[in-house]
C-alpha cells in the first residue's frame, strides 16, 4: 500500500474511498492510476506522520518527512486546511 499525503484543501475534500486518481511524478516521467482505499485526516503533518510511520510514507524518520512536506506546503496552508493521507 502507498500513502499519498496532501493538504485537505477544497479539491481533496471531495475525495472518497473508491475514487480513482491519476498520480504523476514531479519530473513527468511516471504516471500511475490508483484507487483510494482509505482516507486518514489529521490537523497537521506531524500528527499524520506519527499515525502512519515515516517508513510507510517513504522516509527514514519523522524529521525528514516533515522537512520534505515543508518544501511543498506552507504552515499557513496546513493550519487552514488540515492534511490527508
């Protein structure tokens, strides 16, 4: 199972278990269709990392995971929307 972590912004609030999503790599090289089998909501990335474990998210530890999410999402957006995985 793969976790995708995102802000729970209005677009992603519409996601439901069973929905199909097209995920594209940042470099444009790989595209994968996935089905949502579970949605985990949290207030912060730190809470989500703690509940899912850094390894299940593809990171060696919590500080690395949080640093990577901070490169993409601002604290203000995190506080405004919450997060999903």
